[in-house]
């Protein structure tokens, strides 16, 4: 695994009924969550993201379907596909992210350590 791609295993309790995955402080979550949002119904061929954040930390979990992330720190560029609900991708500040190849059923949950702030974004001009 590269230094850019920080995957975390999300503790999962499975029994005959199914599975329950938990992201909590001190476990899979290294920060206090102040915002949660999710991407769903992404149209075929659409890519999203194309920005970095100045301060924000995020944990991305593809709870259904699959999506491919491309991360870059300006020096290297790495790709990883998220396709399971018990695996998270941590993305910290100053990391460029792109999301590609959303499956039609993809639901991508993002947990973040701050409220939405357009001033925290760095986008292409
Ligand atoms: P946008 O930043 O374009 O998504 P991405 O770059 O990840 O593809 O966000 C789409 C819209 O949603 C935009 O109008 C901003 C708004 N938005 C919020 O209001 N709150 C949020 O927490 C997020 C992530 C986006």
C-alpha cells in the first residue's frame, strides 16, 4: 500500500442475520465526525471530486457498489477501488481526490471532521 492510500478495516459483527459494521472514535475513526454525506444515483460515466481540502479529514466508505478513487499529493498519483462496506479510505488535508467508475448502485458514505466550508476547498481554476 502506498503512503497516499490509507485503508482501514471497519470492525464488523456478522452472524446468521447478516453484518453490522461500526466506525467509532478509537476504532476505525481517527476523528470526531461533524458531518456525514453520501453520494448515490451517480450517472453513468460521471466522475466527481477534483479538489483537495486545506484542513478537512474524511473517511470514505462505499457501503454499496463500487467506486475508484485517484489520490495525489502532487508528486505521486495512486488509484484504489472501494467495493466493500467493511473497508474505509482515509483522506487528509492537501490530498487531491478524484472519483471515477461509479457502479450504478454505488452509495458512497463520507464522514468528515468539519462542517461544509467552501473556503476549505482547493479546486482547479
Ligand atoms: P461538490 O463539492 O461539487 O461535490 P464533489 O466535488 O465531491 O463532486 O458538491 C456538490 C454540491 O453539494 C455543491 O453545490 C456543494 C454542495 N455540498 C454541500 O452543500 N454540503 C456538503 O457537505 C457537500 C460535500 C457538498
